[in-house]
């Protein structure tokens, strides 16, 4: 993966804030996603899909390729429309062998 676990943790935290409708969370989320490179954004979509059960961890390359081929919205807009985004990203990290709690803790420390 090109994206760091701490970056995913930060996305998870902001996704939770958006659900709870904290002021400014949408702008922070957009800024965070737009500040990532294309590979990192594709990683986020692939992690979400793996966490949601659309792909298995061993189908990582296929998930990323599909994300690239099917991109019609900005990644930020797409992810904001995914119900339970934070939970899917956590499940995706877990499926990839990365502890989501550690990722979120790293995000709060940086």
C-alpha cells in the first residue's frame, strides 16, 4: 500500500466527525484527500471496498485497478457518499493485517 496507516486513521477520524456533523469536518476531509497523491487515494477506495466485502485482501491489485477504471467522481466526493465509511476502512485495515486502533492512535498523535 502506498498510503500510511496513520493517514487512513486520520480519514477514519474525520469520517466519524462528518457523521456526527462537526463543523469543518467536510472541509478538512476534502483537504486531506486532495492533499494525497493518486496512489494513496486509490488505496483508500480499495481499503473501503475490502472492508465492505466487495474484494478480498488478496484481490488488492484488482480493487485498485477497478477504483482507477471506475472513477467518475472525485475520491473525496465518492467516499463521503459511502455509508459507514469509517467502519469499512477499519475493516479494510484489519483485513490487510493492520491494526485499525493503532492507525487511529497514530493519527491523533501527529
